[in-house]
């Protein structure tokens, strides 16, 4: 068996007396697209902070290509839940911001940033400022900023959460194209179950208090994913399964609505 791209082994994190993430295992294959769903506060962003080395776990190990990277940064591309563009910088300067933060931006890096913008539909806008772009375009720039670092593994934390549903759908299609072309490994957090199924090879369902992996469901829809995938019977069946997992877990904490 080949070495997994990412292995999370018994990783946990407490904040004071509160366990944000109970001992968690997750193995991700090279080139896989994983979506994580779960209620607010179940530790999804904490898990990303641990994988990216922003935080160190209280226990456990994180391996990339079999190497221990626990608590170390610089091994993954990470698009934060609130990854804002800098309004005083142009699109191209926002795209190459990662290089600038690490030192200086070379001519070649700037050129690569422009090629990225061109290939993914923002070529005409590289000298524009974020305020003149639509919401979808701004999110694309934020994603290109992550892509510009050429990460093998990309962590995307609810990147389309603020977009309207039509823009969101076109962004999902765009992201699948990018993922296929770049052959990267993606872990994507979302609240939207349709989005998770549409994008993922496997959907990880997390449960609240303390956060843990409740179940992992494979998505058996063919690729490339088509819009018709969204209304297929296997899609609906899987959505029902995920809803059951999430709502059964909540049921004990909720009072009946009718009566
Ligand atoms: N740096 C921190 N310090 C203290 N508590 C935190 C910190 N980060 C997250 N938490 C808490 O940990 C829990 C999980 O948070 P988070 O990972 O952001 O959840 P999610 O992304 O799933 O909504 C929440 O209760 C949150 O308030
Ligand atoms: Mg979060």
C-alpha cells in the first residue's frame, strides 16, 4: 500500500477545560477530495489549524507523505474561513501575497500569478482592486492566492459560504476543474451538504461537543461531476444518510417543535 498523502493519528486539542477536538483519525490519499461537514463549533477550523501547524495538538501526530509535520507550518496551502483580500492591493498583488510575506516576490512568481489569473478567468482584472470585483471573483482571487503557493495539499475552510447559490454552483464547477488540473489533494469544510456531495470523493461527518469524526461516507458519483449528479437517486440517498447522522446526533439536545 502506498503512503497516504495525509495521515491524522489520534490528534486532539483542548482549549482550557474544553475539548475542541477529541482524538481524531483521518487518512487522505494523494489526489483525493475530502469534504468535512458538521455543526458550528465542532472543531472543523481547529482541525485545519492543527493540520497547517497554526496550532499544536495536545496529543497525536500529523504526517504528510509519511513525514511527521506535527506543529510545523509551511506544508499545506490554507485558505482561512475569513480569507480577506487586501483592499489596497491589486488582484495580482493579492495573488502573490504569500510570496511577499515570505520575503520578496520574484519576477517569475509575478508572472506565474498572472498566468494563474489568465487560466482561471481573471486575466483582464489583474490590475483591478478587490472592490471592483464580484463576490465570486473575489473568492477566486483568494483561492488563487492559495494556489500560487503550489501546495500539494489544500485546506479550504467554507470558501463559498458567503456566495449566492448560483455563483456558488459555478465556483464549485470551477474548483473541480482546478483540482483536476493541479492534481492536488483537497480538504474542504462546508455547512452545505449538497456542496459536500457534489465535490467530494468522501464526506466526513463530524459531531459536536467534543468534536470527532462520526462517520465517513464514500460518494459513488462518476467524475466529472455533472449538474445531473445533483438530482440522481444516489445523490438523494446519500444526502438522506448524512442528514440522518447530523439530526439524530442533535435530536437528544433539541426539544420538539410541534405539539
Ligand atoms: N483559539 C481558541 N481559543 C479558545 N477556544 C477556541 C479557539 N478556537 C476555537 N475555539 C473553540 O473551539 C470550538 C471549536 O471551534 P472551531 O474549530 O472554530 O469550530 P468550527 O470551525 O467547527 O465551527 C468552539 O467551541 C470554539 O469556540
Ligand atoms: Mg469554522
